[in-house]
C-alpha cells in the first residue's frame, strides 16, 4: 500500500517542487531586483495551483512553502527562546569626537595589524535573528532583552524579503541578523487605512513594525508589507572554513548570493576621514531613502580581530553606532485651524509657511490641545521650531524666540465649534476640548458613518469615505440606521464633483448592487461589533466585547446604572458616564430600535458548554498556550463561571499562565486564594 501511495504522489511532489522553484524565483526578482518576470495574473495562478496541491497532499507541504507568505497561522502566545549568540547592543554616540576616540582606541589596540572598517546604514526598525539549517529557515526570534527573545517564525515567513530557502553556496548552520523595517510608502498607506477604520495612526514606522511582528494572526502581518534587511552573519565556532566569510563585508556579499536582501550602501573605509565623509553624506541623503535610518554603524571589517578586541559589559569593542541628531527647522506660523474629529474632539493644527524637512515639504503640524499651545507659549506671528527625527509626522517642539515680534499676543483658543457653532466643552481632568453637538455637527456625523462601516465594525467595504460624504450631502444617509433604508434606484447614477466641476465619484448598477449586498451581509455581524460600531465615546473594540459579554444584550446595557457600568472590567468611571449619558438620549435609543428593526444583532450569542464552574469566580493572569486571555475568560463563562479583574476574598481561583503579574501573585498568596494552571483548569471543566 505504501509503495502505491508513493507512486501516486510522485507527480504531485515534482509539480510542487517545480512551482516552489518558480514562485521563489519570481518573488526574489520582484522584491530584490524590482523586476516582474511574469504578470500578476500568471503569478497568482501559480500560487493558487500550489495551494491546491498542498491542500490535496498535505504531507508534501513544506513549512517554508511560498504559500506561507500569505500567512494564516494564529499564534496565541509567543514562546520565549534563548539566543544561541547573545544579541548585544552597540555603543551609541551623537558626537563625531567620540567616533574619533573609537578609531584611535582601535588603532592602539590592534597595533601594526592591517585592518579596515565597514560603514553601513543603521536601520530604524526591529532587530531579529533568523536561524538557517541546511539552507532552510527554521526559526525567527526578536532581540528581546538580548539574551532571550520571542519566537515570531510564523510572522517572519510572511515577509517577502526573508528567504525561506537559500540559493547558491551557504553554511550548514548559521544565524542571519537584520532589521525589519516598514517602508515609508507602505507605512503611509497602512496609516491611512487605520484612520479610515477609526483607529489611531502609528507615530512612526518603527513602532508599527514592532507591533506587526507580534500580531497573533500571521495573515494580518503579511498584509502590512514589511521588509527585512540583513546586516550581520553569525557562525558557530565549528563552521566549515570559507574564504568568503573572513570579513564582515565578505559575509554580506556572500549573503546576497544566498538570497538575502542586503543594503547596497555599505562602504569599506581605511581611516577616520573616510568614515567622516560617509557620515556626512548620509546625514544629508538619508531623507531620500525609502525607509527610515537613524545613524551609521562602524565595524572593524576583519572577523578574526573581533575576539581579540573583545567586549565591554554591554557592547563589542569592535563596533560603534553614530546616531543622527533630529532635523529641526524654523518656519513662520501663518494661521491655526481647528479640526473636528469623529467623537467631537477638537485638534488645533498649525498652518506654516512650507518648509523642506526630512525629505518632504511640511506645511501643517498638530498643536495637540490648548495645554500644549499654552505650554509652548505660542503667539501670533511666531516662528515655530519643527522637528522630524525618526518620526514620519513632524512635531512642533518650540519657538524661535530670536524671531518673536515685540508685543506679540498669545494665541487664543476657540470657544465654539468651527463647524456647527456649538459651545465647546472641556471635561474635568481632560486635556482636550470637544463639541457636544454629536448629532448635529457634520464632521462628527460623517466620521461616525465612516466608523460604522469600518472593517472592525460592520465591515461594509463597498462604502469608502468619498461615497459616504456623497450619501450624506445628498441627504440619503444622515445617521447609521439610514444605511438599512437605502434602495437600489436611489444609488444608481449618484455622483459628486470637486470644486473644479470634475467628477470625484459615482455609483453605477454594479456598484449599487455591491453596496446593498455588503449592507445586507453586515446584519450577520455579532453584537459586540455592533456595539463598537455605534461609536460611543471611549468604547473601543475591546471595551465593546467586555460590555457585550457582561450585559449579554442591548436592553440590559441601556438600562444599566453608571455604577453597574463602571464595575465592568476595564470600564472606568469616565467611560461609564459617557455610556450612561449616550443611552439617556432618546435619539440614541430610537436609533438602536431602528437598527434592531433592520435586523442587526442586539444579543450576544452564548454557548453554554456545561455547568462545571457555576458559582465559581476566577481571576485570569498571564499568558496561556492553548487560549488567548480573552478566549479563556469566555471559556470560563461558557462553563458557568464568572471572571473578575481583581483578587478579593470572593475569588475562588486565580488561573495563572506564564508571566503572571507579581502583584496578583502576592495578593493571592496573602488571601490564600488557590492558584491553578491551565492544565488544572482543563481538568476542572473535563469533569
């Protein structure tokens, strides 16, 4: 039987290997050399064929198949891994004088030994280590604390510039180190999508890249189009000799032939003058790169000298990093405009004389809130100091006092909404002002419409911002319930134009059908997402889930007191007050009834698995291997138990995973509350 099975699968094995070679080749040429050898249609057809074969013959699928590039694995917890080679930090300096001292020390230490330096760009991203054995990627680990990092292999496989299989000649066992970066173009597109979904944009590509690598869903990581740039090769002591790998620059050249993305900007330097020239050049040119850098790394090039030079307690003596100072310019303030957000928050924005900064022309920058303006003491006609270091978003960091005009008056903050004229409100303890006219202020209404149709809310993906603005201006959609009254004949032929009379967007028959189909499908969205979609101030995605689980349905939530709302895990007094006030408004209660009549889900779908935990209260802490923390809390409730956020005398058990909070551990021990493991919990519900 095994013989016949082997014969039957041999053609499939050969085709899988052929498809893998082709797709790897096309991927390499596209992402490394910017060359398209086949059309998108042809590439997608090959990838679909490979996916179909792997589904049909799962035993032939490789963990490093090109199909892993699209993600799909869900990682509930990131296992911690000890680094085989510690990931040391480099000594940093902002001073050219300290670079001169480093070079002088190196010459004294090495005496008459011939050596050179390598100068290369210091990426502003997230450092990771990739382990390869016999040419296959086996593990990807973050830096962590330098000794221990997180295993992010499933997410790393989705990054197109990380080779899953090596080409050419390569060591049998080694580690490739490099930086995961978020290129500017992809980062800006990603932030635009976040804003469209009602999420806060990331401040810089580095933070976004770091968060992306720790996503539980590898498919979401794949969508973010990160890049890996290799800068180091670590070899074990017993590695086979290879003349190519005796210098740092030689290792990087060899890595290119293996399939790695290696920066083309590395330069071998012989003395301090050449090092300075390299630093000066990139201090000017860094803003023309497609990704962020924050300095230059200088290393002794000859690998054999590294052990001879040794290490300090924190960093190697054979390398140092020069960090660029944040770029800063002075430009005059022309005016301040005030923007109204979805929740009514007012954001002051400085309109400045256009100035070139960090590779872009800067015209506007946020002034955050009234306190920020007062702290900087901004006055009419001031020249503002604008800075752009590792941040993509320019920041106003001060005033050019040398250019302040005598008698300049402090900027006056507005008292009324610039859109609807309502008197602004500033709640006690809050930094920002907001417009309370949430149901009559156009930007707030359109913002709530955008939030409602967002991917994490009702996911009505056929309605972009321009179409929403058009529906609002035409009077077809004035609130979120109006979506469910739209008719096909109302939509077909709708169009809007810009100030020059040019058509911006229009809806034809197919577009109308797609919109109505997406609206109809949104009726299947679960209650917790409907609650999030309402756009209640301070109720985010996680808060909506907790409220839905606690109250079970919209009627119980609308009837809840402020005290009961505040007792929900992670819902504070301020949020409780906004929720309570929202449902005291008769217009909002009518809105809920219209949504209910349209068929939206207003009750959580509960699955009661057993009564094994009835009458028991649990506190959950730490990280678990079989569940996420939210999943294990939901599981407790599905077996009849209750979940509390804090330990008290009424707590029956503390369910502890790895990295349990130390304060909770102390309190549980003090009160004598039993601490159980994930395995203990599974035994309890098995009974």
